[in-house]
């Protein structure tokens, strides 16, 4: 996802990173073949539905509560900053169980 507004530094950084990646691909055309993917690739929609159901069924109530708390925190930060996007912001999370 690209934010609405990038600072000049963020824009320059992204352009430099993209240029470096393109140069690496030009230098080594097989580079993309060796890249490891975090995701699991599923070929059919039905396989995606099955896998999504499997993963969702493994989640606990605590998992859902944690996700909801994180979402609430993000929405509050967005509201407090008047919906201004901040890229790469380090945010401390608070664990209510401690």
C-alpha cells in the first residue's frame, strides 16, 4: 500500500530501493527464481477457502481480542493524527496480560 503523501526523503528512498532491485534483476535474471516467498501459493479459489477456514479455526479467542485491540489502537492513532499517514512508525504495544 502506498500512502497518500510521501515526504521527499521517503520518495527518494523508495526510488533508490526500486532502482537497486531492478539493477539486481538485470544483473542476475535468475534472482527472482531464487527468492523465497512467505506466502503459500494456492492455485484455485476453493483451495484458498479451505486454507482460510483452516487457519481461522486455529485462532483462539485471545488471538481475536489481540487483533481487535491492535486495530482499535491504530484507529485511535489515525484519528489523533487527523488521518495523516506516517510510514515506518515504531509503535510500542501494550500487553494487557502483564
